[in-house]
C-alpha cells in the first residue's frame, strides 16, 4: 500500500474519530446530532479505524449492532479491495 493511501486512511480516520466524538458530545449536551448516514459514510469511505477507536475510547454507538457490523464490513471491503488490487 502506498504512503499516499495510508495517509488518506489516516486523515479520514482522524476526521471520522472527531465526528464520532463531536456526536457523542452533542448527545450528552442535547445538541444537534450528526446524522447516522454521515457516520456510516465516513466509515465506508475508509475511516473505519477512526470509527472503531471512537467506539472504544469515547464509548459512542457501542450498543448499536449495525455500527459494529458496518465498521467490520468497511474494514473487510477495503482489505479485500487492497488484496485484489495487489494480487491481480
């Protein structure tokens, strides 16, 4: 995997982590929340590591099975895509 791709994953994971943390803060304050579709999209686009870290460290969305499933699916899709790309 190239450094550019790794940098992209790192940047997207940082944005995803921050978005999850912001949503958690808003949830505790009763403020305006981040739409779940946006959280899912960030994970699917490559921010699955940030999503997983936020779920563990910030304790956000840990009770919702669909979030666990989507983060796992996102990782599997990206890992499979990279495996296919390098082995073709």
